[in-house]
C-alpha cells in the first residue's frame, strides 16, 4: 500500500481543478461607457476602503469628486470637493472603462482641440488617488484644478432647513503653486480636512515612475513621454495643521515612491483579493452585477478602515450622512462571509470593539453594569443613546439594532471558529446587548415573558414586536450555546434558559407573522423587520411543514403590493424565496430590483431620497443564497438555482462551521461537491438532486460518510481535511471554470448608449 502522503498527492492531482483566467473573466464584467458618464449614478468609481472618487462629467468638465469615509463633523459626513480636468478646448465626447481586475478606471476625453487619455486608481499605502494624464494635439498641456465644496450640513441642505450660526463654516483656504494645490477646510467647533494635489513630471526612461496611459481598446501599456502623474489625497485631523500635515505627507510619499511602485502594490492586493472565492452562472447581467459588488466591497472596506456608512468613499447629496443601524449596516456587511472575505468585516467589528464604552454609555446609567445598545443612526463614534423608559419618538424605541448587528459578528466567528474571537469579542458584547432586553422584560398574566412597546423598524411601535422577539430569542440561544462551548462559569446561564423557555411565542394570525402583539399586518411595506425570525436569523425554517406554511403565508402577505417596496425589499424577498427552494421566484425578485430605474443607477449605485449603499450589496448576498445555504446545521448546495441555469459553478464559498465549499452543476445536475474543513467541526450536506453519494477524492484520513434520515449526508472530516463527493463512481468531475456566455451579453453595465435622449457633455 502506498504511503499516506503519496495517496494524498495522487488525490490532489486527480481532483477537479479550478481554472479561471481572472483578467479575462473579470474583463467581461467591466463597466464600459461608449460615452463619458455624467453624474454620480453613471460615474466610474474607485476607492481603497477609506479614500475614493467618482469620475464623471459635470458642467462640461471631466472630474474626480473625492471623498473620505471617516471625514465627519458633528456626527455627519460632509462633501469635500472635485478635482477637474483643465483642457484647452471644450469637451465634446469620450469613453471610459472600469477594469475590475486592476481596480482602475481609464478612458479618453475628446475636445475640439485634441484628446486627453487618462487612467486612475486609489492606492492604499500611501492613501492617494493616482491620476495619469496624456494630452495629444492641442491638449498637450493638460492639467488639473481644484473646486472645493461648500461645508454645510448635508441633512439641512437636503431638507432646506435654515442654517444655525454653527453651521456656517468658513470657506476653505486654497493655495496654488507650480507643482501643488493645497486646500484646508476648518470647522466651527474644531476639526478640519485638507486636500493635497501634487504634480509629478513624466517618468524617466529607466522606469522610476512606471507606465503611461493605457491605449484605447487594449490591455497592454506603453511608456508615455508626455504623461503627467498627479497624486491626490485628503487629510483629516483635530486642527488645520494636523489635517494639512497628513495630506502633504501622503502625496509626498507617493511622489517619492513613484507611479510604478504604487501600481505594483495596488495590483498585488487586488489580484490576491478576487480569487478568495469564485462564482459563475449563465446570466450575464446578474453575474456582472455580482462581481461589480465584490469590487465595490474591496473599494469601500478594508480591515483597518472605518465602518462603511451609507455613502462610503463616494459621498453624494443625501439626507442620511451617517451610519444607520436598523437594516443598512447589517445588509452592507452581509455578503462578506459567504464570499470568504472575512478580513473586510473587521472594519465593522474592530470599531465595535474600539467603541464598546460608547455602546455601554448609550444605555441609561442604571443599566450600564449589564447592558449596551445603539440607536437608529450614529457617527463613527457610535454615540446614539437608547432609553426605552423615556423614549419620545419611534427611533428612541429601537432596541434591536445592536443585537441584529451582532448576528453578523456571530457569523464572523462561526465561519472561522476561532474561539478567542467568541470569548473575548463577540460573547461579552452580545451578553450586554441581550442584557438591555432583559432589563425591560415583563411577566404577563399568562406566565410568559413579554416585551413592552418597542419599534419594529419603519413599521410601528408595538408590544411583543416580532423584530425584537426574534432577536431576543436568537441572542439567548446563542449566549447559551456560547457559554456551553466555552465552558464558562456563567452566572446568567440559568436566567437565560428560564427566559427562553417561557418567552411569549411570535405573534401570528392567518396572514402569517404579525408586526407584534395586537398589530396585524395592514399593508405592504418596504421593511421586513417583522420577518427577521425567517430571514436572516433562520429561527423559522421550511424543514417542518407547519413552519413552511407560516413562511409562505407571511411572504404572501408582505409581498401583496410590491409597488410599495424599495430595492432591498426585493433582495430580502429573493433570499426568503431561496430559503424555500424557489429559485425561479428568487430570480424574478432580483430582476424586478434590477429593472427599477427609479432607484437602480446605471453603474449599480442605488439611491432613494439619497444614496444607500447596502441595497446593491444585499443583492450579492441573495445571489449567494441561490448557490449555498447553511441553516439548520447543514450545508445546502445549489438549493435554489433557477431552472434555466443548467450550468453553474462556485469555488471556496465559506459556510457556517468553517467550511470552504466548491461545486459544479452541469446539465441541470450537481456533478460534484468539495468540502474543506478548516476546524474539524461536524458536517452535514444536503444536495437536493442526489439520491446517493460516493467519495471520489479526499485529502487527510478517509472520511466516513453516512446518509441521515432526512436525506442529508453526515461527513466526518478532520481539521484541514477535504473530500470530493459525487452522486456515483462514474460521473465526470469537470473543473471549476467560467460559464460560457455569448459575446453580445458581455459588459452589460452601465448600458449608456448613444441614441434618443442620450446626452454628451
């Protein structure tokens, strides 16, 4: 018999492989403009998790509207300003492309005097926006200028409210020299931001600066003698000097390193980022949409960055210039876990840890020994008090916003099973969030524990709101499981068990889940807060006939009048139909969202009264739910694939229990599934179209696979081991590779074409 290490090597050599030509695959998802984009909703967008820009034409000039997510005054984001292209002639047309693989925008701007070729990306270290320009003809002297924004509170601007004296911040101080523009904006009451734009001459032939502007239609690059490079950044600090010093330090460091070094480091990060997981299916528009959101996540989040608010690094006029906690933050971060990009989620969780005292101080002083909370919205300091006893508004009655956020912190733990994360970070904060609920519980005449009136977000303030009952139930179950797993001597354990055993049931009627006790569902509404027990908490699941009937009734009632929905209503509905295995209906919900031009922007941005970044990102989560689900302690592969998607594949999607899962669907049937166990936790697998399974390949000790009573497969996998399963011994094991799409279907965004109504700058 061969040694174990040789058997493992043979298995690795014969197992199905992943073959993705990433530049080509992502090239078919690139945003391509055959005219220059105009406005935020058409713009090309770049970012590094903190600093970013939208690139478009406004007032007949191509420009970069720059922003930085953590520039906040008085808990509010502020507009920063715009870097504009200075041309000798009038801009008449042009084109653009956003390359996802290189995370770089490029294009041409044609004037009546010549042409300007440009390309731009956002480097992370130092944090600068890089702009490379090359002018031809009468545009050989191309340059940039700075247009600062007026510093006024965006919420008041949107509502046209009168300004108070403290809102009238002084104009910025702009200084121009031959090689630099600086701008300093100070705020009344303290704080400032500063901008630095540094010009660097074209690189030497020896290559200390890098490459020139990408030629139109090609993937190669050429050295450009006439190219000019600009480094742009935003500094932020408590004083003018502090902000100014930070900005100038970044642009000077960028100029010292040069274009080539910045470009190499930038691409290295992005080229490692994308292959962390892979997903392909035969729907060009939706596949491109998914990968654009993956690009957007990498552009808007980094592990050491700020919490991604409603705007991220692409701020636009808005009544919501902050962080919202009653759906937005949760949906924003939801795609990261299954996409195997856990590091980006640290931008939320590190900030929760860092500001834990603020979360404690948000509850009344009498509760601070045991509780923590956050209200509907906040700035990055997470200050937003919640006191149910003195609440005077609906927003002040919102109790569940921190527990809902912590559901995703729990997923962060469950998807890697790193116990120090649970012990030192998740568990202590969840204990306080649930402690806030326990402080307000009331014993009813029925002997059950009840909640007083709380706010089911955007619906109503009612007793026993299903929103809060669901979060309280999930929180108690999770704390009990966590304490048992960590073997803690937890003094609250008996109380948690007693409350959970005697908590009032979810209020229901013939129409399904109610909003709360005494409050039936009255009309369709965008927010599904009353349905959290179904999704995403999965406390009510369709594996029991009565529960399935309740889910179906609740969905029918909620979806009765979709005209009252917003985009995230459709993405939430898609995930709930995917939970039921209804892939065609889930796809219809996603297409209804994409077909809504009122909100859906050509570049995949989304806006209602103002920008809200979470909705497009939640659509990525809904797409993932068609391919892999992990509720009820089981991995469910291809649980809701639309009938028309006979071929599809995914690689290294992450799942609860710290598993990496890959699978191929071919000819309408699951050909194989590969499971890699990162922690050695128990594994159950459900593949709806398999009647049996065999082990075709494995690494590590031979796994034992048995069939459960519910048609699932119980697989014993040790830490670091993997297995490839197929329905039989003879089914071919095709590798993971992109689904073939017709050339006419490629690059479906941003769909800006010349024709009636199409405008040029």
